[in-house]
C-alpha cells in the first residue's frame, strides 16, 4: 500500500522557471529527506504521479531518473520505484592503526567491523609479484618490483572495499607477508617483526564516480561514488614500507581524522 | 581537427557478453585514460563512431551518456563532445590548521591557495544567529543558539567549496567573530585571543552525489561527487568551540592526513 501522493507531495509552481520534471524530483527528494517516504518504501506509481501532477509519463520518468542518478531510489523492474535503504555506515577511527590493535592480533578491518557489530569477510585474495606503476614506485621510494596483495572486503556479505597493498619485493619476498594468510595482526604486525617498526601513516583521500569494473566489484547502486584512499606506511627510519590503494563504497564509510592545532 | 577514430579505438568483441554500448564506452574511456584523447580534446563525432563501429546512433549516444555520467566528457550543444579538463586539484595538508599559519595572519584557505599558486576568493558571505540543527547542537555540546558564518570559496574564479561555521552564541556574540571580516588569521586566531586556545580538530569525511542546490552553488559538472567534511575544533579544555560543515567539489581536492602508528 502506498499513501496517496496528494497527501505527501505538493503542487507544481506554474510561475517557476524550473523545469517541471525537476520540480517533481525536488518534491520527491524533499519527501524522502523528511521521512515521508522511509527507507525501502515504495514511491507513488507512474500513473499516480501522472494523475497527481497532470503531466506526461515521460516527465514523471525524467523526474525519477534524476533521483536514481542521486542514488536515492532504485527501480525494481515491473514492481515500482523504492527508496534505497541506506547501508550501515562504518566510521573509521583516527586511531585505527594504533599498535595496541596489532598487539591484540587484530587487523584494522577486523577492529572496525567488530566495533560496528558487523561480520567481516575477505575474498578475491590475490598475492603476486609485479612491476609497479610509476605512481606506486615513486611512493615506495623507487621500488622496481613489488609484492602485491589484492583483496575485497565484505561486511555482512556486502562488498564495501577493494584494496591493493604494495610492498617493496626485497622486504616482503619469502616472508609471511607473501603468504595468503599473513597471520595475526596482518601485514603491519609482520613488518614490525621484520624490524620495520611503524611510525606513521599518510592517507590521501579523493572521491569520484566509479569505473564500471568498480561498480561490479563493489555492487554499487547508481549514483554512489567511491572514496579513493591511498595510504603509505612509514617505518621509524622514514622508509615507505607499504602503499595501500583502496577503493571504498562511499555510502558505507565515514572516515574520521584528527588534525593538530599546534 | 579530430584524428580518425579507427586509429585510436579498437574493434568490438563479438564474442563478449558485454553490451555493445558499454564496450564502446570502455574503448573511449581507455583512450582518454591513456591520453590518446587529451583534456579539452574533441571525441570523434557521432557519425564517425557510427561508421567506425557499425552501430546505430542510439548505441553511440548511450555510450557517450555513460562517460558523461562518469564526468569524463561534456557535450557542447551542436558542437560535439569534449574530454573534460581536469581542474587543478588542491592538496589539503595535514598541518593546515597549525598555529604557525594563524600566527602569520593567514587563514587555512589562503595558506593552501598560495601553496597551489591560485588566487583565493570568498563570496556569498552571510553571518547570522540561528537555532542549530540537532546534529550541530550535539557536536557543540548542546548549544541552543549559534553564530553561523556561511561563505563560498573560489579558486581562480571557480567555486570549489561552500562552508558553514557554527559557534556557540555565548562565545561568539559581540566579538570580531561576528563581523563579516573577522581579521587576520580568521576565526581560529580570534578564538585563541578570546582565551580558547585550540588543541585539536576532528574531521569526518564522507562522499556523495550533490543535491541540485549544491550543483548550482559549486557549478559541478555531471558525474562529479562532493566531499562532505565536518570539522570540530576543540580547545585545550576539551570544549567544542566550532563546527565547520563543508561541501567541496570532489574533483578539486585531495585531502591529506597523518595517522599515528603508535
């Protein structure tokens, strides 16, 4: 059952120079934002909106396509248009790579997932030796060959992140880091055991629309951007010992950071 | 002059189960990524692509619309489709709120703009007293009334960011913070003069597609997301003295942060 659109949506403004389909999209968006249509709720049907606004089907369709593009609604073929449920958002804390977590034998991903009450999983794991891109090589101080660890992270069965870790080959070859499962605490714990005591991480954060392969890997809804995060780990001697290049579903994350005032 | 598409684009793969318009979009995207079509370059015309691939105009149009959605190209009516120039990206350093910048009488925005060799501007400035949203009130430790400073930032004439700063009214009223121009070093310098020595900032970073009003304010191209950043400034007594809610054009920024390993 859907409520009558007339109870939930306003009337068009005939004096506005805003195109009619945009006005309709504005009404629907406002109704969603204000909770008049809640997550998972069905929007009024095309026929109901045609009737309510006195416009053509094409105008209604154009309005809906705007909301789809913004990731607010999704169409289920032959059934209707629904308000997209917002996935649980994970907050990545600014202390997520603190040594005390590694010493508990936990990876940052596990720490965060547990804090959020979610079930973490990793799949599509690939470990191999490669020649790095110019950008990765430069970040690693000119490494010519690297060990790459690629993997996808899922929370409660939903893919949320695809990460590629690059380590200088001379440092990682024939170590537990080259094993599919590097052991408790993950590769950062292993790096420290190998004598590379970690001092700090630098992260660069960008946002953009996903490429088609990323839409597929992360099962992204239309209108959901990705956060592209590049993290470099430095040891106490100032050497870059790992670069992690991560593409994250933007609707699944909040990144938290602390900045010094001093 | 455009080069012949046959020299720059491959042939369709008839054995692929990937839809033909997606294959064409893939070819064009790859050619852009590899620099075969550079920034500002014109893509082959619809007619040339129809001829090259032996497909309908509609198929070509669908392929182009994918690239428009990703923000890679823009159509100029009656002229053609062009590779969208990437605006200069500003890197926001992790020390951008350090006291030494304030002591030089510079705001963080000015510091960053100068580092990037750009001309900074601020417009649409509005200063007023308001009742805050629940979220802002909670972040400010339960403030019932706030002073709000809203403004748009431009770099070399291009809008890049719209920011709203909220300060507890009891702290900001009848101070230089309530003046349109709060003076050298900006509101953080004034807060410190008022006895609120700043200790740290917390930032929360999200990415999403823009709402229509944000597209307008920031003059965003299709397929460009926004970074939504909420920063809270804390004084040395642990009081939240300002919340800055900022919406940034994602194609204009890289945010840099340091994370402790200890």
